[in-house]
C-alpha cells in the first residue's frame, strides 16, 4: 500500500499533485456533550486510524469539546460536486408544501 | 501580521468566469475548495494561509524557550497549554491550505528551505519572563486584530479555521496580560522587567501589521477577494487605540514620545516603527532568524525516523489485514 494523496474530499482533481509518501489525511468528527450527532470539526495527518484518534483528541478536544471521536481517511469520502448543484438541490426549491408553514391552521385550533 | 507582504497573483482568465466569481464574493457567498476559482486567488491564498500556519509553528519557539523556566508550576502549565494551542492553530491552517492543492510536507519543506516566510515578530528573542507577558498581550493582541475580521473571509476552510483560532486566542492574550499585571505590581525590579519587555516588543508588534498599503495593488485585489479585510494602517491604528489604555492601567510607559490622544480624529497619534529594520528582518537578518530556522530544520530532520517508522508500521499492518481477508 502506498500512502494516498493528501487530497481533501473537496480538493479539485486538477489541483492534485502526484503521490508523495506522506502520512494520509483523516477527517475528524466529534460528538459534543449534549447528545447531538457527530459533527465534522477538521482534519489531520496520521499514519493509521489509532494515531488519528489520538491526534484528534489532542488537537480537537483540548477544552472538553467532545465525548466521542470518529476519524475516516479522507480518500474514502465520496462528495457531490458543485456542478451538480442545480440537478441536486433545485427540485426541492419549488416544493414549498414540504414546510409546516405552508399550511394555515386557524388560531382557535391551538398549537400544532 | 502573521501573514505579511503577501503579493497577490495576477489573474488572466475568462472575464465572464471572473465576474461571476467576484459576484459570488460580493454577495457574501463562501468559496469552497471544489468551486471554480481564479488561479491568482488559489495561489495568493496558499501563500497567505501557509505563511500564517508557519508563523504559528515558528511562534512556538520564543515561548517554548521559557517552559522549563516558568516561575511556578501553574505558570508552566498555562504556558504549555498556550504553546500547544499554537501547534493546533498551525495545524488548522495547514489543513485549510491543503484544500487548495498543496500537501503538508510541501508546505513544511518550503518553510525549511526559506521559500516561504513566517511573521517577522518571531525573529526577536525572549530574554526575560516578562517577555512571556509581552508576547501574549501584544503579539497575540495584534494577531487578534487581524484574525477577528478574517473569520468573515471568502474562502470557507480559511474562515472556519479562523473561527476555531479566535475562540482560543483570547485565552492567549489574557494570560499574557495577567503576567504583565503581576510583574507591574511586583517588586521594583519586576516592574522594570515588565517595562523593558514593553520597550522591546512595542515596535516589532506594530511592524506585524506590515508597511502602509494604502496604495498597494496587491492589497486592493486581496480586499476585493475578501482574503484581506482591512488595510494594514487601519488595523495598526486599532491596535494602538486598544493597547495604550491597557499599558496605562499597568502603570507602564509606551516607548513613543510622540504618542498622544488626538481629540479631532478620536485616535492616538503615534510614531511609525523603523521600516528598514522590518525589511532587514524579513530578509533574514533579524536577531533570531538563523536560530529559528535551524531549530525547525533540526526538529524535522530528527523526527524523520519517527515519521518513517510509523508509516512503515501502518503499511505493514494494512498489508497483514489484506492478507488475512
């Protein structure tokens, strides 16, 4: 296995460099104290997953920011591209009835 | 600032694309790494964010100098935490630069062989414990002036890194001021030490903002792209206005006989630093340039076997996993 390109999931292909033998890049996700989902907080380099978790703990939870850490190697993330913005997101723009505020409920019915 | 004298790259691209790009920035949209961007925007940002990251890393050296000699265990723990934060700040910024298509090791190599710069301020020595106070109060104070507006910069990853950094930066400035208060209210010898630290760090702190850029073309382009939010002079004035009353509270004297409140402008008038000294430090002739780069090169060279060993171990483990499947 050679070390992968340290390209972010979002790095455009034309900006990618030939492979170098560097520690791979990991994306870090942290769950905070209040039962929320894991949230992307940043990235770091580490030789393997164990070290990535240890480094994430040192870099991203120095001030009690979290109770759980996920790391995933950046090259394993599949991402949508900006050119798909139209086909992907425009269809929902016209569907205003998907929002609760679309419906007028009389005041006397009470909270709903 | 942590990024000084950043030249913006000229851009020769499809005018239509350029106009659409500028319109997005003017509308306050964030530019993300996969979006189309002018080559000049990309290159200028790599240079600017990279220099900022290098400054955080090299900036650990003047303070690291005092970790083993902090006057109490508490001060030592605080300083250690602060220096650790700087490493984190460097890392957030390197990650932001990497999204633009440069690798971490490339950035490091460019710092080590002098192709990329770090802030002039870290080429000054930290001679006494009071310097730990002056660095936190003045150097981090000056950095905050620049970093707070940069939270609104147009490049998404840079903006997000700045938001993280700003959250931690106020701890840095306050711990520095706390040291200054202790020293200024201490024995006459301690107060003298605090005054001496202010005397030595005042002008180098003013230099951090870079020379006046009122008529700079580079600055104009960077401001249009929202990767520079204020002129150097604006930020420097803001820093002086904020810092002078803080020095007065400490009972210390800012080493500038021309410093006085200007009723008309509502700002302090002050003397410019010696810009020939600034350019000389940038050229590599500051008091500590050679020492700083030598320390970073030594750390990189000495750490090579660790980097290689961990990578070899990870690859061996991965190969075994594949074989077992």
